[in-house]
């Protein structure tokens, strides 16, 4: 459990606040002094956004498919598309027609780096003091320390993919130098 927490870059205090489990209990769980029951595993799995089976290291199923369990937040349906702890997490978001009509944007900031891709419809994005619309097939990426908000750009539904990565993680193209080849300038 300690390794998972550290890979996610979460402090014991932050994990305690997110789960409602005391720092001392979390510390004893990580050191192996205390064995976790469901009352501790469920809030940890919810915070890490992973199944309890994965949290406890149950044998991996040979079926590679992800069986998403959609949830609704502020009227928006969110479908988790990844189940791997740490690293980028992918989601599909569905905003029903009219969900944000007349609603004043309420931008929020948090840790991480965000990528968006609009599948269907038009997505209104408020990013800092900028307000713009992404159409189908358009992409945006930004540091989530910048206050941001998403909504319907018109009276139609909108669907988009989002990938939320750890702070400082950006899209990278990795290339390596091979001896005998000219070095890139």
C-alpha cells in the first residue's frame, strides 16, 4: 500500500483526508502491523479509483477488458476507462443536452495534467480567464493548477474523453540516439 501511495505522490495526511482513515491507521496498514478489513479497503479503493481486488493484489484475471462502472457527478455521467493505479487515468464524460444551460461556470483547480478530446457535440471550456469551444475531433491539454470548467457549448449533449495525468506529466515522444547516426540539432 505504501508503494501505491508513493507512486501516486500522495502524502499520508492527504490520503487520510480523502478516506477518513486516521494517519496512524494508514501507517499501521502500510507497515503490515494492521490487517485491513472492508471498512478500510472500500474507502481506499474509492480514493485510488480501483477495484478492491486490485488493491489487495488478488490474482489478475486473464481477461484484459475493462468493465467500467459509470457514476454520475453534478448531472454528468463519467465512465472510467482505466483500472491501472498511478499514471494517467482515462474517462469518458457525457453531458446531457441542456445540463449547463444558464449555469454560471465555477472553475476549479487541482493537482494534475489534463487532456481532452471531443467525441460528439461541442464542449465549452473555461480555462483561467479564457472561454472557448472545442468541436468534435478537437483536443486541448493543460495544467490543472489553472482553474477550469467544462459544459455544454449549446443545447445539445456532448461526449468527450479526458485523460488526467500526474502533475508535470505531459505527452512525450521518446527517441534515442544511436551511435553512427548524426545527433539531432
